[in-house]
DNA sequence: AGTTTCGAAACTTTCGAAACTTTCGAAAAA
DNA sequence: TTTTTCGAAAGTTTCGAAAGTTTCGAAACT
């Protein structure tokens, strides 16, 4: 179970201020970079992940790569077959639908609980992270990749902040994993979508800060569902079938 | 995302009949054995996992162990701190409660969907796996470890069979992970519990085969809740606090 | 022409050792 | 007596190379 956002805790301050970030050093760093690359489709769905190329790209050894890849497999961002190496996980509309249904439940559940246990520090982080998200504005199709990536980061930070005070570690853990899964589809939507959406995050923020649990949950539910619908209609090639991979049998 | 029970599929029969089981060979085998050892508390909660001992126990290299341990961390069965190696995940009543709340929802959700999409092969596997579970009978405190382990296997097989035709891969995946988590607490209950329970699995089986979704869901919900209550009252030392690990600060 | 067999090339998996970090205990200083 | 410092031992992390598979194409055979 990966570390969850560690928000209103006193920093331990043993060696350096950002000591927390050091975690696992090399391996952890490679893992994070690979995850980001899969999420942003730099490594494309169903792409074969050969050790030769990866070693060059991330400047590390086979063993370290294996460990990172192994992690990605458990997270559902990659798959592996015995003796055939690793592959980026497929995407499909069916998967996004399935994913999103679970998300609706987990997001509303964690959000309601977080609101129930909200603190001043929690409110502050929501205000702060919303500010950062809003300052950047929703990225357009023709914005540079760097801007889109930064928006992705801030978007995640805002949504993490909303549920930070939820008291169920398991719910938070799975919520986080599924949020990352959804980010792959969000990325595709950002690339292709033409329609613009109103600023749903502002309403969400205000409902949460007003501790209006029902309204906040309804908003986040429609937030998720709208995104699915948008992806389904505007991302080309996102079909119900999983992959164009060559697993045919002869008739 | 790990492989899910692959039930009504035709065997591919390329080399051997059990070719499917070979998956990942060495690493996968070590992973499975370690997981089983953690689930059955052979490796105890909060126990330090040193490479020296593990290498001897599983007769494998450091690299392979690291990969397996890495997997266990993502599954929440172990934890790791930078530079300080791996540790078996803690247990606590709080964790079991949290876990079980999520399980209630996931089990009922997957079960209802599985019933909706049930096939003949699905019914057959339910009948078969129930037969195996029932033949062994609920293990008593003084049964040998081997019997308890076998019961654990058959118990899991039965519950997997119930939900096998569920159409949501993500729900099935998380259901499976949480079921394994719960197995650690089940094991402790088996060791310590004095009270006997009626055969809840028979009622469950019949309700499912009769396609009575509401009744089946109600049964599985109380099945889970009863187990939690039993563990809370009969397993000594299962407190709300996480671990007796030495993370004290000076006052 | 179509199918099968064989062998080399490419890639994955596994391993043990080298480099580095943490922990623990003994000796020196307060 | 208590605290601090230092160094050795134990343990973890990273790496590159050896061993083992799979894949693909060319030659041999039907």
C-alpha cells in the first residue's frame, strides 16, 4: 500500500526539510517517472516495454527497472506474461466505464467522510490547491505538453486535498489508484476534446467548504460521469474492445 | 492487476495441461509462497523481513526476493522504508473494520452482478467448490496447520466461484485483494476462537443458485460482519492501535 | 507452393558480488 | 554517571554479466 498524502502532520525534521521526498531513492524515482510517462501516454497503451530502451531512457539497471515495472503491474498500469516481458496496459471504453463506476462510489464515500472530519488545515489546503489549479486554467488542445502535465499535477493535488481527512485508509488507497487510472483517459481527452466545460471545480470547492456533503457528492458524481461521456464521444478510437493486439486464433 | 480466476475457458494446451499455472515461474512462485506465509502468519505482523533469512527460506536470489516483496508492498501485505528494508504489514482492529466495510460493498456488488450473468459452468463450479469446502468441515483450534491451510484454500475457491461471472474486472480485482487481506484475520480467528458458527456457506450457496440476489447479498454481508465481531471479541491482543512497533517520541 | 525443422539473434530472467547506508557497541569526553 | 563520537558489523541497494526463453527467418522436405 503506497504512501498516502501526508497532510496535516508535523514534519519530522531529522535531516532535511524535504526528507520525506527521498523515499526509496533511485527505484522510487524511476517508478514515479515511468508512471507519469504511462499516465501521459508518452509510453502508449499496449506498447511493448523492452529493457534495452528503458535502460537508456531512465538510465538505470535491469534489476531496478524490473522492480519498478513489477509495481506498475500491481497498480494495473502494465501487464506481464511469463518470458515475454512487460507491456503498457490496454485502454478501452469498457475499462473507463468500469473504472468510473467504482470511482463514483469511492469518491463520494471518501469525500463525505472527509467533510465529516474536516479540519482547518484541510480547508486551507483545499483553498490553496484550488488557487493553483485555477491560476493555470483548463489547458487547451494546443497548449504545450509541459502545461498539460502541470495541470494534471495540480488537478490531482486539488482532488487529493478534498478527501485528505477521510478516515478510511483502504478507501483512500483505492481511490488514489483509480484516480491515476482515470488520468490516462483524461490525458487523451485533453489532447482530442473540442468542447469546453464550465469550471466544475469551483462549485465543488464551495460545496465542500460549506460542508454540504450531499451537494458535493452530487457534483463530483456528475464531474466523473461528464468526463466519461466526453471521452466516449470525442476521443477517436476509444472503442469497447480492449486492444488491437495480435491474439488471434485460426478459425 | 493480477490474473483473476480464469474459469470457463478452454485450456490452450500448448505444452502441458497446467501450463496456465507456470506463469512467471520462479518470481511468481516465490511471491505466492511468501503471500501464503504472511496470510497464515508464519511471517508475523510487523516482523522484519531480512534478506539473509528469506534467501535461505525460499532458496532464491536477492533480486528475485526484492521483486516479490515489492509486489507484496503494493498489495498492502508488507511495507518498506528507504534504506531500512521490508516489514510485514501491521494488523489492528481498526484496519480489519475498515477493510470489512469496503468488503461488504464490493462483495455484494460483485455477487449481485455475478448472479445476473451466471452460466451453467458458474453454477457447476459453485457446487463443486462448496462440496470440497463442506467435505473438509470448519477447522477446529487443535487441527493441524495443514488442515487449516487447506480449508483456507477451499474457502477462497468457493468465494471466488460465487463472483466469477461478475462483469467488472476492477471490482473483482479489489475484491480479491481485500479478501486476501481478510484472510490474515480469519487465520487468527481460527487459531483463537472458541465459539462455533453455523454453516453459513450452505445458505449462501443455495441463495445464489436460486438467483435470489437480495437474500444472497444479505447473507454475505452478515457473514462478513459476524467474522469481524468474532475476531474483535475472541482474538486476544487485537486492539485499535496499529502496532507495538517502536516509533516513540520523547515527551 | 506449402509446410516443417532447425539455428541464430534478440530479449528476458536470474544471480552473486560490489557499493552504499544504517545500526550498535565500545571508548573518550563532559 | 551520562552523553557524544567513532568505527566495525550487519543489512540493503544497485549493477552487469551469465543462463535460459522465445521469436523469426532461412533451408530442407513433402
